[in-house]
């Protein structure tokens, strides 16, 4: 906080020395006159209505420093103007009250909590040096340049206050100056942090722990940015990128903003509950903007966070492009996903499946496309950022999809064709054993007892009986839900395996290793 009596250094005037002296003398004389009027308790001669409040004041102090009010008085057809209306004054009654105090020479404090309001009201009332030396425009500009915009916290606070002072805050370039200050300081802090991280041996971003490594960046100042309106927040991030801020480092900031802004959405249930239309629209805009700003590098955002965004996107009915973008990102990191990440509600009342099977199918197809091409699929970055997924990654994805199919198999609305299309997406090389697929098929057949023989045959056509473990074979041999042809195949391969074991024992060789047991 600073007192208005404090004098700030200003740039040399462009007018002549004599005219400056004359202006200062006139300003001092008018200020003394205003103080004298105030001290003598002269009766008021004007009522100002500003921001829903009324102020009984004197014309002279106001016209001596407010160019706008001076024009209203001089141009009025009423020679004795006694009422002035200022309905759209920025900052409302509070701002005008402080401006009036300034006109009367009453001291008050300027701080980051009111500087944006004071700068805008000074512009609105035309309280510039043209009407009085050391006027409110000059005082507020001095505070902005010498105090408020020297720190990131100050710039963020003023920018947040400016959101309610548009468009005049844009006119005086308050918004753009705050954004530029934030971008400059944030980049400087980030460069220092990244340099320290490199010196400490932390290099690269393509690891699952990159989020935790970047957490200090968010801890410094990102929490403050979450208070900003989404359009202003977007401008800040774009300005940071323009100044060289690393895109992958935006991840923690965007995560904080999304989690705070989308709080309250019930995106983990099976039904879509109605929310107020205006709130729904605001959250939809926030989500679509956040997704458009997500870093293009892999592993900068966790799969669970991407899954949360996708749930919200389906819930809020965002654009198709927004949802497809999230599905592609999840596909690129599917090897890091867990089952809960894929259990995405459909939020539909049309009698469709409870979970969004189509979304998971597209995610899996994105993964397979990435695996086959072995590149980023347009997600930018260096040539060494991506290679084809290792076998262990493929195995994880295969087991994950088998678990997913088993999870949704009991859904009465899951058709045979959709079940088969999902099962066929699982890569052959990732299916070391068919126990997981057999479990999913058994659950599906149990939940759909009305299937015809032909439909049951189609369902079992995705099962490779030769890869079943001995325990699974024993269960399948007595499973009356399976088609006869499938049971015959199971018995044939089990008999063949027993024959191989017998032949191996007779020759003294070791028995072939059996696949691990499964729990049915």
C-alpha cells in the first residue's frame, strides 16, 4: 500500500517549461480551493449518481480534475446543472468515491486490490495531466510501473481484477501489460528451474514421472492463474509460449485449471444429470480450450487425467474434434492405462450400453495405428521421441483390453457384433494365453442366455482354444454354455497336449511349460 501523498518520478514533460509551471500553479490553486470548500462546509451544488449510489458533492473540485465532468457541465443546456448520471462508470460506486476523494485532496491508499479499478475510473473520468498536474491517471500509472507490475503475483492479481473492468481495461492496455509481465517472469522462473533440473541430472520429459518433476513450476505460481477467466487464461499461456516457455511445462498448469474449473461435474456415474445451461456452456468452453492447449508431447499428461477430460467432454457434449483429440492422446499412452481409465460412462438415456464402448474401440484403434507406424501420428517432437511400443507394452494393452471386455460383457445391451469387434482388436502377439478372453466369453454367454447357436459360435470364434491353460480347458470341457464345436476343439487340444507330455516323459525330456492358471 502507498499513500497518495507519495510523489512518483515521472518523465520530463514535452511542453515548454513556462507552460508546465503555469499548469502546476493552476493545479495547486484549484486544489487549495477544493480543500477550502471542503473545510468551510459549503453546501453541495451537484448530485452524482454512480454505480447505483448517489453522492452529494461540489462541482468545483470535480471539474478541476475530471475532464469528463467538466465537459458535461460546460456542454449542459442547464446553466445550473445539479444532477450527473454515471451509470456505466468502471468500478461502480466504490471507484467513484475514491476518485471524488482524490478531487477533494483527501488521502487514501493505492494497492494491488484497487489499482486496476482506479486506473480505469481515472481514464473514464479523464483525470489526466491535461486538466491537472499530478492527476489520478499519472498517479496510478506510476504505481503500476514502479510497484504493481514488478512481481508476478501483483500482475496476476491486477489481471484478475481487470476482468470485471472490460473494455476500458483493454483500452488503457492494462490487460496486455499484465499478460506480458506474467509471461516474462514465468519464462524467467521456468528457465531457471529447467536449468537447475538439468544440472541435477533430470533431463527429458518422456517418462511417467515427468509430471512430478515439473510440479515445482506449478507450485510457484500456477495456482494463482486458476482464478483467471478462461479467455484471459488462454491469452496468458499463448504469451508464455511466444516468449519461449516450453509447451510440455504447461501440463501441470492446465491440470490445475481443469480440475478447479470442472469441479462439481458428476462424470463417474452412469446417468447424465441436468445442470444449469449457462454453467454447462461455460464449462464446455473451458474444457475445449484446455484440450486445445494441451502439450503435444507424449507422457506430459497422465492417462487418468486424459480419461477424466474425456468423461467430461462426453458429459458436456463438446465438439467431436475435442473428443477425438482426447481419444488419440489416450491411445498413444494406452500402455500406461489401468482398467478404471477405460470405464467411461456413455451418459446416454437411449438404452445403449452403460459404458462408452465406441470411445474405447477408437482409443484401441489409435494405439494400434501408432504401434504399426511407430511414430507420433502428427503429435510433433523429435525423431527420437517415439519408437514402436515394446513387447511388454503390447502385453499390458492386451491384458487390459481382455479385462475391459470381461467388465462390459455382462451389459445386456452389448451386441454380439460389438463384442466380437472389440475382441478382434487385441493383437495376436499380445495374447500369450487365451484365459482372459475365455473368461470374457463365458461372462458374455452367461449374461446373454437367449443367444442362438449361430451367435454363440460367432462369439467363440475369437477364442484360440490351443492357448488355453490346463485349468481353463478343464472348465471349458464342462461348460454347457459353449457351442459343441468349441468344446470339441478344447478337448482335442487338451488331448494333444497330454500326448505331448506323455511323449516327453517317455523320452526323458522335460514337459512343456503350461500357461499360468486363471481364476474363473
